C-alpha cells in the first residue's frame, strides 16, 4: 500500500498513473545494467518515480572523462566505484526506495544471478557482447528488456517482450566493431529518459511500448523516427525459446 509520505511525494505523477500505478512501481524490481551515461539518467528517473527496488550493476570507477554525461557522478567521485556513487545520490533523492548496488562485471557465469527476481531489465551498457547476455537472459526468463544505445548526437531504443517481439539478436545479428564511441551528454539524457519512460509504462500497464518498433533519434536534425522490426525466424536466441 502507498503510505502518506509516498502519497505526498508522488502526488503530481499520480494524477497520470493513479494510485494503483504507483503501487505497481513500488512493488517492482528493476535491473539497470550500467551506471554510466544512460544508467545514471535511467536510475535517476526511476528512483524519482518511486520504483521500489533498483538493482544497479557496473564494474567501473568514476573517471574525469565520465563527467560530461554521467550525471550522478561528480568531481569528488573520481576514483570511486560508480555503483557506490549512484547509490549515495539516489538514496539522498528518494530514501523511500531500495537501492541494490552491485560492483562487478556482467558475465556468462553470473548473468542468471544478476537478473534473478527482476521484473524488468533496462540496458544501459556500452557494448554489444554484454547486451547479448542480457538479451538471452531476458528471453530465457521471460523478462521484458528495454534496449538503448547512443553515439554522438544519435540514439536508439526498443522494447523486447520475450515470445512476442523480435529480440536484440533479431535486430543486430553481430556486434558492431568496438572503438572509442563519441558521446554527447544530452543524447544520453534523451535516450535514457525514453528508456525510463518505457520502464514506467511497462510496470504500470499504460500506453503502447516500443514493442516490435525501433525508435531512432537524430539530435543533429532534431528529428525522431520509429520503424517496425520483425523477428528473425533463424534467430539463435528467441527461435530456441519460441514458447517463452
């Protein structure tokens, strides 16, 4: 049940979500995979919205080059674990929720543990091999998975509903070449906010998620487009788990 303190805190968004929607947020457990440019934006808005349990995973420490876009890491945090930095800021923002920081790398041997008990997985990673691990775990576990990525002024988002929509492997058969990625902080703000919005919609059952659709953001032209995407019948991930 929503407490009186929660009712006061969330009164403006409850006008949109209703008290039942706020209760769903409170009972939700969300994995935010990454505490960098996307992850800090996503976790900030999900914490502010009252998502009851946020599990935030990252293996890095804060570096000076992070500060142009990773909005929960500040100059005094340089050298700290990113998960510790994020936990501190989110706890100060909203002490009514639970923050579960995990300092470590998402890998084959721990992916099941990382995702266990979560209602939703939100991608805030910077590499496709880890995204593929999250995608596989989501498909196997029947857990909705929100993918987001950024590069320079450009970004993309899609929502994967296992057994109903294309998975990440359907859309991207092979990872793009790894190279230093140019990133504008404001692009992380746009894409991270869209991922957080998708998460809130999925949890509360409101609106139409980006299921079977890929949102593409062009910050240079200040334009956005949404394109339909289809399942790959030969996909090595979701074809195997067709009944998921």
